[in-house]
């Protein structure tokens, strides 16, 4: 995994800023929180003061920002005083409790948990797709979608605009970093045990992931879908503003540290050829086309990790479509910690406050 | 990986046999060839004489069968004299050359390569699905389907019979053992390098698979599909004897040593509930139902490796189906070396010669 060190430590100071913001990062010691700090810095977000917050357990730790070590404070009402931007990635429970507090204190709140995503008074935003939805926010809170959904809608938006997507089949190949730092450490320990021929211990994982696959998100007993799958259904509809889009998801954890992949087949109302899709995606914001499959060029999680762009390849006619129907298959890979979480949150703040 | 040692060495001798067969295994030193020898032994196939054959490069090696070391002979016309059953797993080139020779010598030929699968005069057989198709074989050759296709059709056959499947979406999570012993050794070497933080070498793999995903089957330039994907389309249709079934496949190699997994969504002509599907699959030949997802029970590749049965779980309504349409999603895991290759070939011989 990446260290907490600055990659471009001087970036913050290389632009003349007219306005700077006091920014809180809640959950600053987690994988996504640390990525949020790095992203603010790398993108030269105009920060006047950084306020790293976490649970009392993690308070007192140091995080790195703009070349300095900053002490993590415990979350409290007082901690949000004067905060203008609050980026949350501390889990649904703390978000339910503290996002309204931060909003009441006047902050623009972007929450990465699932707590507020389906609240009708909370916009669910991916800037490349629906930044305008975030301009109206009755609760002062904007929700960051699930990582798997973000990369899906970024890649599908240009195709939806061109041909109107009616149905999405998606099977995911999700990296363990989405489950947090403890899960990453446990996968790495399991891989060492596997390589050494030792007994494999679960650690912070719900089973053996090294050399194996797991499907261990929380199960909705009514549908027997994993909550991760339900998120892909309902968040996709909300972001596209179209409740008629039908989504058939299967989400799977694979022994990959970082970078989610998705095998996707779409049905569209109007015809769209692979060539047209490639031309649209080559110009699409937030997308990098990696599609020369006859030459062996296609996205891999190793390519995506550390990149801002969602990588798209393997665009091809769906050979399984019905006569007269329209459809494509494609392969979408993204850095689940960056665009799938931290970057998207920072981009929402940029879009609303800086007009970027 | 499994050793070449006998698991139940006495099985061959525990039944009174009325008729025994001289059996050749071509490609006897490969992963599938060794699995064929083990499978013949474990299932007490009535062998009067075993003839392990391979390329001249591998001739002279010893393989284990029924408690004895047997020397591998080079493939030749003479080697098939008197052979009554010839199981081939030596690649498409050798199969094209030698299957007709073995058939001409009078052997029942079961070929595991892709050489003959789409030949209209060669039946493509999965005993649980279409053993009868193998009773007519103008060329004396029966083709064993692709590993990914076998486990798919075994699991879907009871649902197809009950509700008529019209469409299949399938994304695979394929183990590296399907690419041969060299690929397995290279993945294990890569995993050691990854665990030790060393540079990762490709070895016999087409890229870095440890901690990553690859899509490196041969590409069909006309469709930009991988040949593995096209096999799943055309072999499924041939086995089900229904050219109208529409299949949308994506095949992906995952860092798993053995055991292929498949995320599948089907559309059916008639209604079928998850409960009905479970009841059918609980009784289906070659299937083991592992489906109590609310209790965390679902198939994993680690469960499937070493098992004869195709494991099926996560049976659920397809929440993405159109109003009035019918469909299910499910998760299918199988041992690609056993049912996906060796076991299926032996079962074809059993079905035709022993009436098992």
C-alpha cells in the first residue's frame, strides 16, 4: 500500500489562491481518509487549515499533510467550528451522528459512507455524471456513492447519453482495500502463509481470500442479495436519475490489494457500435480508454491502482443480444480508494466550491 | 497441487469385473492427464492395461497408476494397437493428428482439446446433459467440452429442462490450473515474489497474475472476443442442442490455483422461483447445492478443488429482470481439472461402456 508521505508536497503552494478553505477529514487515519488527505494535496485544493478527525481511539495519531505532521483530533461538535468543507469516511454509524453536526456548523459535507446515500434529501453525486444534483442539498450533506457504482457510472454515462441504457449486467472483481487497512494486512499475511505452505489464518478477513474468492458482504435476508449488490442497483438508478434502469449485479472479493474490476454487459434503447462507444469514451471526463485488445491492451487492476481515471477496455458487441436489440460488453477497472472514494469526494467539493 | 499418488489404491481391485479395457491416456504427464489416471483409479474403471502416452519429450517419465510406476511411451500408431479407450488431453494439434489414428485402431476416443468440439460429426458430451448424443459418433471421436462450459451446463441443465433458458450472462473467475502445470508453478513463484516484496517475473504466464487479473486467452480478431468466451457461446448451444440460446460471456483469469467460478444470470421462457431451482438442483446429478447464503454458505474455489460435483449457490431472483420476464442469478464453482476435464472424459467412457 502507499505510504502516508506526500507525492507532490509543493503542489499546494504552486497556485495563487484567491480563497482558501478550512477542511476537516473525518476518519483521517483510515485508508480512504489518508487517501483524501493525499488527494487534497495532490490536486492543490485550496486549504487554509486541515482538521484531521477520528474516533477517540485514533486521536493523537499523526497524519502527514503538505509537508507537516498534523495531530488527529477526536470528533466533537467543537471540532467542526469554522470548518467549511468536511469529508467523511468513518463508517455509517459515525456519519449518521456527525454529518448533521458538521452541516449545522456550516460545512459542505461530503460523506463516503452508505448512511445518507438513499435519503431523498441527500444528493448522490459523481461529478462527471450529475454534479448539478449536488447543488440542491436540503440537509447540507452530499453522499459519495459506493466505489463499485462510481466507476460503473463514470464509464457508462457517455453511453447512456448516446444510446439510453435500459439494463446492466455486472459481475465485480473487488480488491480488498475496499474493506479497510486491517483486511489488506490480513490478505498480505495470508499470501505469505500460502506462499510458505503454512496454515492460513483469517485475521481481519471473513475467510480465506488468498488463492480464493469470497462473497461476504452483509446479506439482505429478503432478497438474498449482498448489500454491495443492492447498492449497485439503487445507487446507479439514483445517480442516473432513472428508476427504470434494470441492474443485475454479482459482487465478488478477489485476492487483489487495490483496484476494482467489473465485467459489464449493457442493453441500450438505441443502436451504438463498439467504435462509437470507443470514440465517446476516448473523450469522456474521468475515463481512460485502454482498448486495443487484439494487441493485448486491456485494463488490469495493477494499472488502475494509483490512477485517477477509470480505465475502460474490451468494448465489443454483445454476441448474446437478441435480434434487433442493441448491446455492448465492456470491462471497467478503477482505483477503488481514489475515484471510488477519496477523489470523488474531493471532486465534489472542487466542483461546487471552485467551479473546476 | 495434488501429487501423483494414489488416494484409494485398492479401489480397482474391490469389485468383481466382468470385462476390463485397455485404456490409453494421451498427454499422461500433463495436469489433466495425471488427473485422468487418478480418476480412472478412484472410480474403479475396469482397466486391464493402462497405456500412458505423451510427446517424445515426455516419453520415459514414470506415472503412477494402481500402485505401480508405469513408463510413459511416445505417441505412435503402434501404441494404439488393441487400445479400447483412448482419453486425450495433449492439446489441439496432437489431437487433430492422433485421435483419428486411435479411432481407426478401434478405440472409443474422448478428446479434451478444442480440436473436434465444433465438428458436426463429433458429439460434444457432458454425461449429465446429453450422453445420448455420444452414442452416434461417425468419426469414433467424442469431444469433451471446455472446462468453463462443462460446469455451466451441468448446473443449468435442470433449470433449462424446467423453464427453458433463453439467455445466459456469465462472467468467469478462472483458476490458473486450466493453463497447465507451468502456469501453476509461475503463479506460485509470483506469489512468493509478491509476498517477499521482490520484483515479479512472468514465468510461463502472459503477465503478472499474483495480486492481479488477466484476460489473455487468444483473441478472435473479428469479434474481439477471447476464444474461451466463444467456446462458452457455441459449446453451450451444441450441448443443449439449441442454437437459439444467447450467451454473453466474459472470461477472466484470477489468482486462484484450482477451481473455476462463474457469476451467472439467466433469462427463462417460463417462470421458475429460487425455491424451485434449489429443489431441482438438490436432486440434480453431478451437482452439490451449497446455498444457505443468509448463513454464509456459498461455494468457494477452495471447496470445489478436489470434488467431483459442481457446486451451486447464491440462487436468487434476478432483480434486474424486466416486468413479466423470468430470470435467476446463481454462482457456480467447479474443479476445472476434474469435472472440467478428466472426470467428464472418464464419465463419458463409463456411460457408454459400463452403462453407469
